[in-house]
C-alpha cells in the first residue's frame, strides 16, 4: 500500500467530492496513495480505509458528530432570515447529537423503535409493494423501479409509523429534497431561498404532529414517545419533534435508494437476480451485500474535538473529517475481492453503511425489512425482470448520498 501521509493539495487522485456517478476508482486510488487526505476544496480530511473509518466512528470523544447535519456550504443570509423568522429551531434527532444528550435521547427512542412496532407494518408493506408492481406492469414497458415502487413504499411506511396521513407523500418528498439540497449540496444564496421556506414548513409540521398526539394519542411511534415522556422518561416535546424531523427524511430517502440500488445492482450482475428468484432465502444476505457494494450513504462527517491522529496523519482540533464508507466497504483488507458482487459473501454484514459505534443507525431493521419484502415480491411476481436495454443510470450530485435518478426496467 502507499504512503500514510496527507497528499499534496494539488493531487486528489481523481476524487471529486460531489460526483457520485462512479466514485469507486478514485476511492481505490485514495486507499492506495492517500488514505487520509486533506481536501482543500471542501475543507475536510478525507478518510478512505476500512480500519480508519471504523476507528473514527468508534472514537466519539475525539471525533464528534456535531457537524453531521451542518450545511456543506454555509447558509446564506436570506435563507437564515427566512428560517429565523419562521421559528425554525429543529435539531438533529440523534445523528448530530453528542453524549450525554445523545445517550439520553437514544435510550428513550430505542424503547419505541422496537421490532414489534416494525413487524406489524410488514403485511401493509407487502401489499403496497404488490399493488405498485401491478400498477407498473399495467402501465406498460418500460417501468422504473425508483419512481414506480421505491419512491413511495418507504414513505408510506414511515408516515404510517409516526401517524401521518399518506396524502402527505408528495409534500414530504418535496421537503426531503429541500433538506438534502440545503445540507449536502452547493447552492447559491438565491437557490437556497425556496428550500429554506420548505424547511420552516417541515419543522412546523413536526411540532404539530407532537401537539396533535399529545392531545389525542394515536397508535403510532409519536404517541409511543409521548407516552414514554409522560411515564417519566427524560425526553421533551421539542426533542420528539426533532426525532420526527429526522425520521421524515432518513426514514424513507435512504430506503428508497436501498430498494432502487438493490434492483439496479442485482440486474446488472450476471445471474444475481435469477439466484434470488430461484432461492428467496438468499435475499437477506443479498441485502447486506448490496449495502456493502453500493450503499445509500457513501460519506459521513465528523469534527475533531481535540488534536488527534488517523492513519498516521495528524488531525488538528476543530478539523472536519469526511469518512468514505463507500470506500471502506471496498477495502481489500476487510473484504476479499471487494469489487466483486457476491450475494453469498460471508462477512457482508460487517459493512459500514449504517455507521458504527454509538451512532449506528437506529432504523437499520426497518430499512432491511422493507428491502427484504421488496425483493421477495419483485422476484416472485417479475421473475423475468431485466434492466431496459441501452439505458444508463446517473446519480444525484452531492457529498454523502449515492442516489440514482432512475432505474428503468
């Protein structure tokens, strides 16, 4: 392997932080030549090897998550004014909080985020997917896995989970796009303005859901969290609203991408889709391999709370650190033949796509449940599915999420 010192500023080994179309060759170049590189274009130390990424995730005392949800490009004054005037006080549900606050809120949330709460949703998830498959087929070829199935299924699930009417799907999707663009894209001050208005509406909606369930509790996760609060658990209504603010984004966008990537990858790998048609028992393992091979989130941020070191490179206090999970998941030191897709890979579950340590994704079971049901139903009902010949898939430009714009079939 190459040197463990930070690379000279002029050489980025082909790495383009916001280009998600095919970052994997540049990831390999970084791992081989500059596994910890300061990228002056974004102002972050970029970490690309598996052991280093995992170690930073695990060392929350040296590497805080406080910047995980901070805008990549600082908010302009017009957008700031819109959000301040609109009473926007949302904060991360969990991902950007640090102990002891994070520990306290996660402890309460984990009592509501239970497999039982998820499991009761499975029949409805399966029926929704079946209905969407039928509608896609009835509409005629070509279909689009992203727009015809993956886009709405996780949104319906998360809205049902927290007690929101599914008529809100288009609005929630619009708000989620705004949140993603304001946080992880490079927008001008002018471009930020409509998205700032959306985030004010988004946050007010979350607070309204808490107030509504406080007055008339429903059978949903919001009411569960409020009941825990009333029973003496230490969580405020503002913190519950912040959890909703996080779930209404993270609870569906990444799962939409997981389902889309599952079909995109399986159909592009010789024999992989047919193997699941022939033996659905292989689907859970395939999902972990998809998360490793082509995860929804390929980069996440941390901030050094003190002078530290990663892979032999000094990281000064207050420095930003960008962890390339998409690179770590293809590190040959952790995975044999990492660029080969293998639905029977024995250690696929050790991928870092859900993070690691105290911030390991609380919703991972729900994401996997929906991915599994989607693949079970699609392979059962569409055994001869294939990618649309001659089509190509592009990905949205941003720093962290590898999101396809379509999956034509």
